[in-house]
C-alpha cells in the first residue's frame, strides 16, 4: 500500500516536472531551429546570430533583401580593392617620369652649358636614389593598407559563408542572387572564373 502510494507520488512529481520543463522550452523567445540538411522551411530560422530571427513572412523578406545586399556588397568591395591596387601601381610607376621632368625643367632654366652638363651627369644618380626611396614609401604604405583591406575582405567572405551554411534554400538563393547582381554592377573588370567566397 505504501509502495503503491510512493510510486503514484513519484509518477505525479515526474509528470509535473516534465510539463514544467516543456513549458520552459516552449515559452522561450528567439528559439532557433538549426538545420544541418537542406530545407525550405523558415520556421524559427536564425541567420548567423540569435538576434537575426525569422518570425514572420515580412521579416523573411527583409532578411532576404539584406542578404542580397550583402552579396552585392562583397563584389563591390572586391572591385574597390582592385581599383586601389591598380592606382597604387600606376602611382609607383609614375615616380621616375615625375623626377625626370623636374630635371628637364631645371636644365631649360639654366643658361650656362657647364651647369647643364653637371645636372645631366648627376641627374641619373640622384634621380635613381629619389625614385627608389619614393617607391619604397609608396609600396610600404600601400602594403599596410592592402593588408587591412585583405583582412576585411576575408572577414566579409567568411560571414557570407556562414549565412550560406544555414542550409536554407531561400537564403542560398539570396546569396547567389546578390553575388550575381554585384558582379553585374561592380565586376566589369574582374573575371567570372574566380575563387569562391569561403577561400
């Protein structure tokens, strides 16, 4: 009799605790549904962060538009870096011409032939020294800036990879659409066959 009462009490307590645990899980906010397989389901979908939670068709639409913008922004960043590298290369290559023109102007201003001969003899030596120094300064400064841009580009790429790895078909399509639009508007000088965003 005591045993049956004990068992009944035990089952009753377990039942209440089980319902309590279930209520705690069900009542939580921003419950994220993590998928490791391809799906079209967007119920309780969280994108990268718990705060980026899909709770309605409207938030899904806004999120997809934001992802398209992210994909296009990555292509814009790549194009901006490419243009910066091209500008730095042109600037470094233009240093000898600028120094040569300075010495040519100096030659025309001098009226004496001896001074012209002296400048002509010393110009190649000093011109080479100044050219090398200016090139080193330009390349060092540009290398630091390019290193920062490279870090930003890689962080951006891995974030897009994490977005894609939600395994949700709508999100994957948005990433691909953004990449295509980004290439359409910003990728005129880049090749189509390039490395993927995660590399």
